């Protein structure tokens, strides 16, 4: 005999997602506490994160300088690689 699917209100879903986001607890633990399937809660959290992406953190001056160095090195290595291919 098939089980009836439970329906959850948008408010319940939002509060469950908020518990996961704000407490940092694992989805499985929060789901167990609420009596919800962890896959279901995981889907709600994923949907919320897709709709509300976190802004990328700003780079510090040191990180920015390191990024510039790495980009310069990549450019140099690509040019060397291209010269090696042409000479072969």
C-alpha cells in the first residue's frame, strides 16, 4: 500500500532551512530533529542556496598580489609551451 506524501508549508520549509544555515548543524541531524527525510531537507537547502548565493569574499592585498603573480606565471608558461610546440 502506498504511503501518502506529507505536505509542508512554505513557512516550515523556510524555518527548517534557516536552522541548517544559521546553526551550521548537518542536514541529517536537523532533519532527524524535525522528523523530515534528510534528502527532502537537503533539497530545500540546495534550492535556497541556489536562489541566494553567497557573495565571493574580497581578496586581501596579499592574496591579490599572489593572484597577479600566478596569472603572470601562467601566461609565461603558456608562451613557453607554444614555442616548444612550434619548434617540435
